[in-house]
């Protein structure tokens, strides 16, 4: 067995899965609160990637950054998270809140409309050309972890570490803080939570901000590790993030984390050992199988029907 290839595939799958997990967390948080599939979520990732690219350009670019590389990446992440968070809040306020009591199909159509709006806005502002982070110029491609057959580029380590830190931070926030308890109460029964004095609208706004901030950060991580971004990238990452959320159990934070890593590893193994052409077929075949065998997802709980 080619152990070096196997280890590299696991590293690639973990890197990609970390990004999918961040996107899946946003889907799960919004669905848990509103039972809404926010199909504009992937495009928030795309906007976050362009915000990070803009910060990179403002601070000298990859060839001649005006600040240390670590600080530069941190500033890109913070800017994309803030921008993505406020974009998510705006989407909730103007596209979803007026339709909160409308038939379920209405906010779904609105989400698709927002997705097209964001894609075409970025297309009009920056054009259809691919934009490059030039990460190889920013960070030496030979810098990283090299132990035996394990060879990991430093940027992949940054992506994996950043993603896991944010995922664990979100889990702690939901489980240990007052806001997290309010989120859980609102997700369980919105009307009862409001009757108990919880400001449901504020909880929903904060949920959108946090989920969208994670998507914005994921956009920068994608740009750093894959080098190029474009106005249409949100569709692919949004679709894979949604798949990860459904496979893990949409509405479940541990499920979203596991689902993202599972889908990322499945895609990497399919590309490495079967064919890069059929990797999407294999990933969506897994989705279909999970939906048939366990409709609530691997970590989800079946809904109880009350008579």
C-alpha cells in the first residue's frame, strides 16, 4: 500500500471537510431555529472570500505584505467574519423575517433569490475572472509539518486548526452560555421561549450573525488553501455544506461537524482511489443512501408526531 498517498488523502479530506463543517454549522443553526433552509448561505462564504481578498490587496498583497503574515491572515479572517455576519443579519431582516409566518415555500424561494442576487452583485462589481490569493507567494510551499510519510503544508494546518477552534468554540457557546441556552429554547419551541421572556428576534439575529460569520471565515480558508476564488464558488460549497448538514443530522451541531469531515474525506478518497470525475456522484450517492436508511441523519433525532 502507498502509505504516503493514503496519508495525503486523509490530510486533503480533513482540510476540505473542515470547510464543509463550518458551512454545515451555519445551515444547522438556522434550520434549528427557524426550520429554514438558507440556500444563500454558500454565497455568504463567497462574499467572505472576496472580503478577505480585498483586505489582502489593501495590505500590500501576497508579494509584499505591509504587516506580518500571521497578522495579515488574522485580519483577513476577522474582516470576513464581521462582513459575513452583518450580511447574514441583513439577509434575515429583509429576506426572511417578513416571510416568517408565510408558507414554507416562500422563504425557500426568497433564499434562492438572495443567492442569485449576491452572485450577480459580485459579478457586476468584480467581473467573472478568477481572483487569486497567491498563497504560494505569501507562504513558502515547503514550510509545514514533515514527519515520515506525513507532509502537511502550513496553510493546511492553519485551515484545520482554525476550523476546529471555531467549531469547538461554537459548541461551547451553545452548551455553556446564556445565549446558547436561549438558542436551544428557541429551537425547541419558539412560542414557548417567547412566553418565558426570551427575545426571540434577538436570538434569531445573533444566530444568523454567528452562522454567517463562520461562513465568511470559511471563505477565507478556501481562498488560502485553494488559491483562487470566483463569484460562483458559493454554489458548490453551499451544496456540499448542505449535504454535510443533512448527512450528519441537520439541526445538530455535532452532526454538522461530523458530516462535514465525513463528506470531505469521502470526496478525497473518491478522487484519490476511484476518479476525480465521479467524486460528486459518490458524495451525493452517500446523501441518498443516508436519506433512505436514516432520514433524520446520522446524529439527528426522528421528529415525534403529536396526535
